[in-house]
C-alpha cells in the first residue's frame, strides 16, 4: 500500500474535493511504475494549478527523502535573494521577488530518484490547466487580495472576459502556464533557468521594476545535504536544516517529552493540562522561529544542545496560567504565509516529505508572458 498526505497551511478542510484530483494523479503515477519522488513531483505540479496561492514553479521547496535502504537526504531549493538586492527598495512589491528554486528541485530529485520519464510527470497538470478546473473555495477566499493596481497582472489570471474576478466554482484555466509547463517538460529545467523561459521571465520582471537578473537564474544551485538526526526516545527523527521548520518541531517534541507523557496524560484533568502545556510550548516555538539561521552561517551543533535548551524553556511554562506575547518573544506578522506540504510513502519503504511555497500569493504579481506567480523572499520582512 502507498500513501499520500497533503496539507495546505492556512487552509481549511473544504479543499478535499480537489485533493481527490491530486490523489488520482499520484496513484496513476505509481501504477505506471513511478517512484515516490515521481508521484511527489506530479502531485506538486497539480497542486500548483489547484492552489496557486500556496505554491508553484515560481516558488521554492525543500525535499526530505528516504530511499528504500533507509538513507535520508535533503534537497533544498528554497528561494535565494537576488545578487543586486537593495534593502532600500523593499517598499516596491516587485523588489521582493526571490530567485525561484522549484523547477531545479524537481530536476535534482528526479535525477536521483525518478523512474518515469520527466515529461510524463507534467502531462496530467498540462491537460488540467488547459481544460480548466472549478475554482476552489480556498482560492476564492484569497482573491480578495487582488484589488489594487499593483496586483493587476496577477488579477488577470482570475478574471472572466468582462474583467470581473472569478467566483467559487467558476472554471479556471491557465493556458499560458500550460504552454510554459510544456516547454519545461520537453526541454528540461534549463529552459526555465537559462533558456527561453528564463529570458521571458526576466523581461517581464524588469518591465515591472524588479531586479531579478538572468545571472541570478543561471547561477541558482540546489543544495544537497544529509538530514539532521534528532534522537527522540526510541525513535530517530530526520529533519532538514534551517531555514526549514524541523528544528522548531524538534524543540516542541523534546520539550513535551520532558513531561513524561503516558496514556494517562490524555485522560480527565491530565488531558487539559497536557494540551495546555503543548499550546504553551508551541507559543515559545513560534517565538523562536525568527532565530532560525541559514546553516551556511550557523552550525549544526545547535541540535546537540536541544535537550538542555528544551529543559530551560520548559521551566518557563506555567501549569496554571498563560502570558502575553512578550513572554514568548512572539513577533506578530501582518500576513500568514501560504505554503503546501506533501508526504508520500511508497510500498518499498521509500518516503518523501516536501514543503513548497510562494509565500501567501507570492509578491501578488505574475509574469505577463508565462503566467507564473512569482515568489516573495520571506527572509526580508522579519526585522
């Protein structure tokens, strides 16, 4: 038996109908002899059309992959900051565009773990983008953001022939995006980073006042590393290094582990106390997220001290009261970030866990020629 799990952060359960479309594509890929990675790529491409507010080929992703032998590897293709980025220009929406890594990620994981031909993974999504799908309830709720002149280019993707925004259930087509995906399917990732798509993309960005350059696309490289191994009782947890959130999850689990939880912890009054402690731990974890650093400028040794750190933080948790945001060092954010998480478990024991994002409708802009929603650099607005 093989499994797929989908989670759209910030979205509710009314996505389930369209999730079935993704699951059907996933199952079809496996029936054709595809690997867990093949299925993940096909499902992500499908998701990019169904939920373009959360992810797409203009975004970035982090793959955690376990092969059938049990070896775990991280493929990090999160966006990078353009070479000529100027912090003074952050007030202009187009200046926030990061260098997208999504397509390079697909190329690398397919090169290492793929079984089916590259182009075959794109065909279901290309067909769907051309023929159209019902606009999902979730996407319909996001479209309210596209109301000003700065979002005009992106708004055009979601309007009818009279210029009115589409509503839930209306047919949504991405014909130019389908053309773009066909080129990538036929010519590979290089078409996106060094070929005709790259040139069109940079031209559109510069026309909008952006600073992303052809050199930025040409020089983008995927990072392939070992996973961080975090002992957790009788189990080992494998997580991607920062900027992924695995370290935050590790902190939560190690903090809760110190309470010596048992089946009794979820009964009667103990259940209330357990959930209280869990919520308090998550508040502290949320406050710590801003301190996650690119591992190229930090150290994996942070994980070596997780138990002692969790013990110190646990001492700050009261079993009888809560506190204001300052106690948890939480910084409020004006916008939540749109993100997709997908997990695949195949019969041979291989598994894929991937988080992909364009960050809450990206920069709320798109390429006029290619109809790609472009990605916002998330590391630039946390100060």
